[in-house]
């Protein structure tokens, strides 16, 4: 009976070894024929994921550096350099172009190249170069070019909903430039387009565009400023006479009256008097004549 059990167990072990051997042979055969291809595909996918993550990380670092440059830039050239580092359809490039155009319009408003003069902490004055007529024309042309680049980039992106704010700002900017040049018809065209863009997402700005359209007829009428010759002559300031200067000096050096509420400000006749002092009676002597008399006396 024991021999039968041993033979059965030996047969099971042999069959299990054959099965494992067959599985190993099948795996080796699969590995030799198709396994390397599958392993290569997995390796390529893993490398692609690693490169994509590295690309996103570098891109995010570039965006962070660009926003830092935008926060520190003040000149149009600095804003333009930031925009050149990115795709024209990206928001950071559109924003940089808008800031460059606004910098040019700031110069036109203030009348100084690079902004009005600024007094530094050490007392020196920085900037303050006045614009000529040629500088003003060049600044308006440069601002209009930046606004046009924003509109072109937004059109390239098929007017994505996220670009509506940039498109609206550029149209308002071009309208302002047209108004500065006296081109009322072009300003009306830009404002009507800005109203159409802002009508759904930004109704408040659409109303502002309509208000500016309604005010355009007033801008069409030229405003005449008075000439210097027509202004009244400025009166000469009267000189201070010696008598007036002495009175002013005496009013400053004369003693001032006491403040209300102080004892010095009350007249002597209205000041309260202290009650007369009474002398105490002696221990065993008669009471004073003007003092109180004892009872029964």
C-alpha cells in the first residue's frame, strides 16, 4: 500500500515538473519572439512620460520668470522682450503687448519719454525728457502697432473665449489713438467692434463703449484754447510796508493773554476769598469774644 502511495506521489511530482518546465519554455519562447518588442514599447512610453514632465516643469519655470520680468518692467522694450519668449497666442504674450502699448500711451499723456521726472532718494532727478511732436507721433504709431498685434494673435486663436478681454482692451486702445489723431470715424468703428465683443461676457464694458460712441460728436468739434495775449494781466503783489512788518513782528513777540480757565485769566475782584482763620480756645481759659458761648453761660 505504501509503494502505491509513493508511486502516485512521484508521478504527481514528475507531472508538476513537466508543467513548470513547459511554462518556462513557453515564457522563454514568448520572450524571444515578442517579449522584447513589448518591453521596448513600455520603455518608450516611460521615457515619453519622463520627457513630458520635464518639459512641463521647464515651461512652468519659464512662465514664472516671465511674470517676474513683467512685474519689474517699465519700458515698452522690456515688455516686448517678454512677449517674444512665448507663442503669440498665449495670454502672457498678449498681456505683455498690451502693457507695452499702455507704456507708450502713458508717455503721450504725461508728455515725457519714459514718464515724468522722479526724485530719487539721494536728491537726484531721474527721467523727465520732454516729448517733441515727432516723439508723440512715434509713440502713437508704436502703441497702435502693439494693439494690432494683439488683435491679430486673437484672430489666429479663433477668438477663443479667454481672449475676449484682450481683444476688447486692444479695440479700446485703438479707439483712443484714433481719437488722439482726430479720426472720429475710425474711433467709432473700433468702439462698435469693442461693444460687439464685450456685449455677452462684459455687458458693463459694452455700455461704456456705447457711452464713448455717444460722446464722439463732442470730440469732432475742435476746442479753442485762449491765447496768452487774451489772458488778463497778473496783478503785482503789494510790497509789505515797514509799518505792517513791525505790527506783524509785535503781534508775534507780544505776550499772549492767559488761556481761559486758568487763575490768571479771572479778574482779582471775582476771585474767591479764603474764610478767616479762627484760633482755637485755650484748654482752661474763657472762650474768645467772637467765638461760640458755652451753653448755660
